[in-house]
C-alpha cells in the first residue's frame, strides 16, 4: 500500500514535495489543502483534490502523513503543533534560534494525539545538521563551520514578503570568500556571524509604500538580518521576474580537526551541496522524512523527532538487505 501524503499549502516548497512524491513509488499524493480559494489553485497531479484548510481535519483517516509547506516566520509555529495532534506531520522549520521552543510545542501536541512529528527537515537544518553532528563525533578535537550560498533563501524571502508594503522579494545569502578560504586552509578562527555571510535583498514595494521603513524593518529583523551586513535593492516586478525567478541555493559544512597523541595530524571534512532548485531539493528531503514518520508511527511511536533521532534506513524505500548489499 502506498503512503498517503497530504500537503498543507501550495507554494514553491509544496510544489517541490509534489514532484518528489511522483519520484517515490511507495508514495501517493492524496490531497492538497490551502488557505486560498481552492478553485484558484492548479496543481500538477491529475485526479488529486484541492481543498480548503477547513476540511483538513475531516481527512484524519485518509492521510498517513501531512507535510506542512508553510513558512517558519508565522505559519509553522502555529500549524505544526495544531496538526501534530491529529496527523503524523513533517515540517521544514528553519529558524535555528527557535528550534528548541518549536520542538517542545510540537512534542507536547504529537504525544497528546499519539502521532509522530518530524521538524526542521531540509538541508539546513536537516542534512547539514547530520553532517555537523557526525563530523563532531568523529573529530571531537576541532571546529565546524557552515557556509550557505550563494543562493536564494526561501525562509528569508518569505520573511521579507510578510513586511507591510512588500509585494515580492528575493533574498540571497552570500558566503564571505576570505572566511571560506581561511577554514579550508585548516585555520580555526572565531568568526562573528557578520564575518561569515552577507545578505542581499531584492524587493518589489507596493505603490506608495515607505521604502525607508521597509529597508529599516528588514535590516533590524531579529533572527534573520539584524546580525548581518545586509544590502537592500528596490526593483520593479519586471526586473524581479527577469533576473531573480530561479531558486538556486547550496552551501557547505566544513569540520577542521586534529588527531594523534600530540595532535600532530590535521583533517578537514567538507560536505557540499549545489542546488538548481532549493524548494525541489528541500521537498525531496521532506518526502524521505515523511516515509520515516509513517514507519515510526506504524511501530507505535509518538512525539516529536529531529533528524538526529531517526535512523537513516527509515528514510529509504529500499529494504535492509538492499541497503547492505548496494550502499554499505
């Protein structure tokens, strides 16, 4: 039997999940739920209903996992605990500073309803988190560094779009090249947040909007821009569509550490991603963890999990024998 997946919301990330489900033979898209008028939402999978969010709870027995495609700024802090009580859920909450708080809220709701919730799934947090953990365990004498970009951050772009007077926006995260090269040389500097990345924003303002206020709100936004050198460009809607319609991203995790009785040998672990489509790749990770949530729930588990808590085999559609034969 296929894993019946529902998707809440239908933005870029949800479309990425939809395309990922199509590539996984053990999954099927059961329904899409939206806060918009369902008649205005055209999905790419034939025969799948698009329904109003208000109908979601009536699908309790028709979904194995619900993937939440909303943003971390305002959607997921409300939606994930709300729906974790009624469904097995997966989200991509990526506000690092609030993950512990989000985990606690979702854990309580999931346990109350007897369901499994997996939060902060994607490539960072998510895959990069795993690499940081593993490299820290392997090289305990050392330091790790994470660089993102150059690429479009969906969460940061969404946060800008929530500002009054903003019609559309794209935000690029850009590593500081000198910092990257210093780490690759084996140095272990104490960087500030500002020394590792810059942020560049391209904003389409509503007609008559106060651009000075918008720029000030962006640059002072906690957890998103306040700790970075941020540049804001106001451009036309045509320019945004022409020059910034893609959603590329990527980055790398580097661990620099030493081994030996005298700490005489230095080692560098580097894991890199180069992504043509941030939402499609993130959607693919969400699909894999939806499978894990389903399997954990079938075993009778409940409560919240992060990527640290889930064995890799739960992500794969391959059997344990196949994994040992072909990938071990």
